[in-house]
């Protein structure tokens, strides 16, 4: 018997809780999300936020050169979650998008963090000419 990924179990339980069937593809063909699908997406976004919160300290524990990428991944995921929330958890009527300014801010922050990590990784140049 193969193991089932916890996310699959979570999705099935959430679908049952909100009356949505994960096998009903017709629900995804609608132009608007049903209340059941909205509830399911809301639950999934809340769960994703919990995972991002739990992984926050990874950026402080990882190698300095990877920290900016970890922070950007987390911040990008949270930005997507916020976009889905702004869309009322209805991802069928229009695709939730992260705005250009938010993307620029995320990329700028990652670039700045990478520069700081590189400076911290360099050997110190203390000491003067003799």
C-alpha cells in the first residue's frame, strides 16, 4: 500500500467539509466558484499561510546565500494568497494576480538580501598597510 501525501488527505477532508467533490471536474468548468469551492479554496489558503508561517525560520537557518531565495519564495506565496483573498477565493471568474509593483518589491528585496549575504560571506578586510 502506498503512502498518501498529507496534502491530498487535507484536500479530501476540506472538500468533504465544504460539500465539494475533488473528483467533480464540472465544478471547475463553471464561470464562478460555487460556495463549496470558495470554502475549499479559503481552507487551502489558510493552510498555505500556516505552512508559510511555520517555515519562516528556515530563512534564518539556511545558508546565507540561500536565504534571499527562501524569503522570496515565502513572500511570493503570501502575495498569491493575498491575491486569492482579494478575489473572494473565487479563482474561476478571474485569475488572481500579484501586481507588478508587488513583484518588483519582492525582486528588489531578494536582490538586496542577496547583496547583504554576499557581503557577509566575504572575508573581512581589516588591518591596514604596514
